[in-house]
C-alpha cells in the first residue's frame, strides 16, 4: 500500500504527454502528425486507462484500510511564508478519481467515432487529455492555492472545448459567456483564499480547519470577516457548478461537441464545485449561517433548473437545465449537512447524465443524416419523433438514463435522490416540499424529452404563448412509424429533400447514399427512402464505437446505486459507500444514518416514487398520442370544460411556457442591467473623457497660449512702469485680502 501511495503523485501527469505531443506535432509537423491521428487517440485512451487502474487500486485500499495519505513538498520558502505542493488521497479524492477516469474513458472511446470526420480531431483529443490531467490534479490537491491553480486550468480547457467550433459566431459567444461568468466566481474564490490565509497563515486543509475552529471558539477573530471569506470561497463553487445566479453559462455551453457536454458539463467539471464545497465542509460547519445559505442557494437552483427545462426545444439544453437542477440537489444536501447523500448523488448522477448526453449525441448524429450539420435542426426535439425502430439501442439506453434521473427504482439516481429527499424532511418541511415538487418536475421534463424524441409521431398543434399555431406538444416525425412516410410538398422544412428525379433517379435507387456534411465530412452511409418523387434519408443506429460506451454507462446506471442501498449493509450496519467514508468522519452525520433505516426508507421511497410516477403520467398524457382521432383536437377539451379551459391555457400554461422558454428572463435581466448598463457607463466615460476632460486640458493650453501672446504686447520696456504695476497690485492685495483674514 505504501509503495502505491508513494508514487501516486505521478497520476496527474500520466495523460499530460498527449496534449504536448499533439500540440507540438501540429505546430512543427502538421501533415505527419495527422497521419498518426488514430494512434495518438488510442494512446490517449490507453494512458487514461492507466490512471483509471491507479484510481481503482487507491479506492480499494481506501475501503479496506480506512486511511488517509498526504505527501507534501515545499515549493517556495521565504522567511515565514512557505508554499507547498501536495497530493492528498482520501475518500473524496478516490470517488472523484473514479468518476473522472471511468466517464472520461467512455467519452474518449465514444468521441473517436463522433469526431472522426472533423478537421479538429487531434485538437479535440489534445484538449480532452489536458482537461483530464487538470481535473485529476484538482481533486488530488492538498491545499487551496494548488486547487486554484488547477481550477483555472480546468476553466481554460472548458473555454477551449466549448469554443471548439469557433468559426460559428454563436459558439464564440457561448465560450466567452462561460469564461466571463466563471471569472466572476473565480475572482471571489481567489479573494476568499487570500482572506483565509490572512486569518490562518496556512493554505493546507489539514491546518486551516483546526485553526479557524479554535479562533472562532476562543473569539480571536472577527466572525463577520470569516463569514465573508467563506462566502467568497463558495462563490467559486456557485460559478463552476452553475448555481443561481451564475448559472447562465451552462445551457449556452451546449454549443460545443456533445462528448464535451457528457464529460465536462455533466460528470466532472460542474461537479468540481460540489467537490470544493465538500472539501471545505469542515470550515463551513463552524461558521454560523453559512450552511443555511448554501442550502438556500441549492434549493433555488433545484427549482429554477427544473422549471427552465420544461419547455426547451433543444435536447442538449433541456439536459443542461436538468444538470443544473441535479447539481442544486447536491449543494442542497451539503448545506443540510448530508454530505454522504450529496456525494452519493454525485456518483449516480454522473453516470446517468453522461449516458443521457451520449445518447443525445447518438440521436443528433443520426438526425444529421436528415438535416445536415445544423444544431438548430438536428438538436430540435420538435423535428424528431418515431426514432424507436431506427435507433433501438440508443432508445433503450436513453430510457434507462431517463428512468434513473426520474427517480424510478432500482436505477441509480433513485437511491441517492430519495436519500436527499428524506434528509430534507429532517432539515425543513418547506425545503422538503419544494424538493419533492421538483422531483415530480424532473420526471415530467425527462419523459417529455424521451417522448418527443422517440415515441411521438403525430402532428397535433397547440397554440403557443404568442397565440400562433406553430408549436407542437407532440413531435413531428419525418419518417413515421415504419421508416418511410409520405411527406407533403407544402412542408417548407423538407423542401431541401426534393430531388429532380429525371436527372438523379438512377443514383438514388442505390441502397446507400454518401452524405456530405458541412463541418463533419461524413463518410458513413445513410439509407434513402424513395416515395412519391420525394427522396430523404432516415436515421440509423450508431456504430459499435459509440454504442459500447453507452452500454457500459447503462450498466453503471443500473447497478451503481446499490453501493448506497440500505439493503446492502454489512455486519457493522454500513453499506459500501459509508464504509468508504469512515476516514472522513465529517461526512457521516445523524441525518444520513437515520435515512438509511430500512422501514423509513420504504416509507419515503413510496412517497418519492409516487411523485415521480405522477410526473411521468402528466408527461405521457400531454406528449404521447393515444388515439389518432386526437389530431384535430385540443388536448384540454378532453379533461376540462371550455369555461375553465381558456383560463387554464392562457393564464397558467402559457405563463409557465413563457417563463421556461425565455430562461426565466434572467438572461434578459442581466443583458439589460449588466451588459447594457456597463456599455452605457463605458460610453458615458468615453464621452466625459473626450468631450470634457480633453477639452478642459486643451482649453487651458490654448488659453495660456493666447494669454501669453496678449501679455507680451503689454510690456513697454520701462522698469518704472513695471514697479508701479507691482506696487499697485500689492496695495490691492493688502487692502482687500489682509483685513478679511483678520476678521475671519
């Protein structure tokens, strides 16, 4: 064991050669480097697998020996100041290492096919490998300044990966928005680090927790200043984990490639904020009101993310707001003191959401055969539907992730989310009611995404908030149930599918068609349907390189939740997760112990599952057509009388739709108050500088010039005249100024 721990410091540097080799090769020998692209991608997967083996070994040793290992080297020593570089291995580090490496492995394998036709294939793998190195270094850091160093590297990699397709203006705006929003939180994080060092004189976790606790206990520190520093530290987690009010960057970050969304914005980087709060939890617990504030921020984020996901048309943005809501659950649990529940949900959500994002990537990949590379079309759920028979494996995998995130047993997120809901009842009934209500919303919007994507095939229109019959509660299938469907020539969206049969009919009678996409030059084949002089391809299942990672993540989604199951307790009455967390005693609390009681677990589980099924029922009622005769009916006619229908539709449904579709008006508020306000301030400052300051200075220069020119003509060259003027000036001064000064 000691031998393994002794050399564990090399773990963050194992994958670092890949970005160095790729970056140097593309700069010096671009042609030769591109010829070895498959070998370099395989090498990146191989090196990450080595890190994964190290992580598994460390995790097993943590479970069996219950020990914490820390190795520290002095980096800079100057008088009383010492800056150290260290490697810390404890349960929290082990959990994060497993998440980063396992999900990262699956995403890299998946990306080999997903990005294979992109010109930036090697650049993508270089960014990903550098991100993995930075993330491993972050979770294994032993002090605050080292965490901040890797924190910024992770932010830089996120900026590069979100802006991977930088030639599109919307992508450039998205990565800049993510970068600037995170800089707000990171600046507060840096100020918090400096403030904590000012108080304690140390940046090491092993020291500053005890120092702060003793200072507060002995009343030797200003409690207000400590609270302010703690809030600044928490601001870093708010930005990185997309908590309210710094959540606005997360949905726009979906402009990057889908594998990025699966790795960075679902499983690892956004979880770094949760990791930071969990690491600093001993500090936050000794400061009054901080834990309550953390719980409040988490609760607001839980509800806001769920409501904003209700009406999203882009499948990735719907999943992004779902990620925001689930991260809110984790922060809420940490604020309630239920760190075990938070970490448990961090594990289960990482695998489930990575599965959902990879599934959405498979869907988008197949949709591009129809619409070409167009995110506004290939990611729009309103243009999907009827995919069940064409992508069955993707459909099953996506359904497993949907059931898990909805809280349906025995899938992974059921166990962890139920534990958080149980702990919330012990913390505050108001918090518990909101958390349970949001759990129902989660089941609703997740099954909305699933039904619109795979099951819908009718074109039933419903008036949207603007009063125009243009949006649809049911998805519009482009190919119907059986894989081929007559498409009316009046459908404006499908006019690009019309082909001149007199010229190209013989070509389209072939079995396959080679698609030429805009950014991703696809060499894969897509089947063509020929019907009534209208030709269009229909989607196909992805190949094994994309399906195998999805199936592996699906297996995790099925079984990973049992590590914290109350039915999996050993002789000591602890499950595997609790046994792992024994060295870090602050992770175990009374709330989590009570929530693992089997009888109480069954009672709470029945309630939470009932809420989830109610949300699924509502989603199925609204989005899954049952009878073909519904095509010309408003769905509200089936349930309510017309007298109440208009009120329900106009005052409630449209209001909710408007709120969700417009992102809660928060982006617009920031644009008006911050962006426009700063722009007006800059314009006013520029006007004041150019028109007032510059004119005053220039006016003084011109006036001195003209004054000098005028005075030189007053001189006559006679000294007696100068003396007379001098004496007259002194007389005026003595007569006017001196008496006034004496009176004063």
